[in-house]
C-alpha cells in the first residue's frame, strides 16, 4: 500500500547509477558490514587471557554466521521488491518488477521496470552488471517473460548473458507466461528456484494479479472513523502530506471515486504529494437532484476531460466498466462527504463482490470527534488478513474481502 523509501544496502560493489530511464538510487555502501574476515579480526586482537580470547573467537564466529545468513535468497528477493516499488503508480497495466544480479556473494547489477512499454527489470539489471552477469545468479520478483510483446523476452536476455541460476519470487499469473519462462530457462540448462518471498511478491502486484485473472479493476474501500465507530469526513493531520498514507494511496491508485459533497471547491480535490507521483483521475458522484456521475475520459495526451453521466440509479458496476474501457486497473472508493451518495454503491459492491480491499483510518476521537457522515452504513461483512500500523496520530487498519 505504501511507496518504498530508498534503503541503503551494505554492498561496496553496487553501482551508484541507474540506466537512463531509471530514477537515481542512493546507496550508502559500508564495506565493513557483512563483508569482513572474522578470522583476521580475531588474530589481530590481543586478548588479555585465554578466556577472553576464546570468547572473542566465539563472538566473532557467531557474528560472521549471522551475517552470512542475512545474505540468503530472501535477502536479495526483498531487495528486488524494494527496487520494484520505485515504480509505484507508473507501470499499469504491467506489473512492478525488480531484479538483482549477484556474483560471488556481491550485487553486480540492479534494475526495475519503470513503465509499460519500456525495458523490463531483467534488462536493466543485466545492462548494469555487464560481463559480470556470466555465471551469476539473477533474482527477479516475477517470473521472466517468454513472449514478444512491446519488448523481447527476458528469458532470452538471461540465457544470452549466461547466468548460472535464476531465483523467482512468484510465477506470472498471466496465461501468456504462466511457467513458460521457468521452463525455457531450465531447458537452457539454467537452474531455477521459484517461490522465494512469494507472499511479499504477490502483495506487491495484487492489482496486476486481480486484473489479469478477472479483467476488472482492483477496488479498495477507504473511510475514517472515531474510536467509537462513527464514520467521519476528515483525515488525520498528516495523512495528505508527503509520506502520509493518503498521499501514498493517491499515488498508488489509477482512479478515485468521490462524493460531490466532499468537494466544495476545486482546490479540495485530493492529490498525491509524493515526488513524481502520477495523480489519480477523479470520478465524482452526485445524487441531487438526479443521480449523476462525473466520469473522466482520457485523450491521447493523458489529460482528463470530464463527462457528466446520469443514471436512474448510480451503479458501481457501470462505473468500473467505464474504468476498464479506459484502461484504469485500480480504483479507490473514498467515503467522505454525504454517504447518501455512497450507500447504494457500497451495498452493490458487497453484493456483487466488487471490493477486494479495505483501508480504515482510526482517528483518536470519541463521540465522533468531528463532522460525521449523515448516517452509518449497516453492513455485516468479514474482512480477512487484517493488519495494523500507526500513521501519525492515527491507526491504520488494512484487510481483504
């Protein structure tokens, strides 16, 4: 749900640049962490007694073993996910993918897929690694493609680079790929491991997976509430600022459905304040005097022109079909304003299983603590895989339907 922050990785061999289409990645290499010779350190020390000397050896051996364990397949796959997140909001309808090339225990190349139509993560990582990719191990968060689309197959690039092994986070759910990439690599004599940090990789691309399997947009329901369960109209103090959860949601979703009552002025339209974020298109609902939906249409320049559509009854399914036709893969339904505009949509969404996820901001108020919606939504729905975290002075709950 959240955009990644750059994480410094202790690897003195990582290149301090990315290929032209990349954003620059900042690294703080520390050759002393994870890559030191424990035996040499012990021999250089001068213990005051045999007891302290033995203790030094034991401590250094334990530390060395701990750091060896750190740089396992899972470690490099988590790095792939961090790289992939640099393209949040930019790759649809493609997935976000990161790739790391490792040789002799050192990262020699990195890359991520920046945008649909541009080279895939494996290509950037192999370019970064150059000749060092030969006999190395390629870690990639999603199965390498084995078909010609906008770009050539990544399997061919890996085979041509003569990598020795490929570690895959998850198999691609796209029927065009679906294990064919793994099979191609194996037929070329490359050892392949599949399913490393699989759940993390699946969550990274939950929108892509849902869209590939169903053909419909991934829909998330979001609302704020007080400690006593009252649905509120406002957000937490820092939610809309850069780094706040709401600002990150705006970066992550292709479109947002809003009530006209929550938008008194044009300046009140929510935007993402994350650096370089693509802004979601706004779909505005109004039930007064007639049921209307203001739906954007995208022209060739990717600018938005709004068209007001009238319905006898506002339909979430029709809105999502419109989004699908425009190539919008993810939609956020934001319950702010007068929830009379939303009541029918929310009921329809649950009846037709149109919701995949829920995000709830619990504000530190009792008795409402602020402006409430006109009434509560009386629903009995069970969410699964609930998680929680603190964002500023609020608590965020996230679950799946």
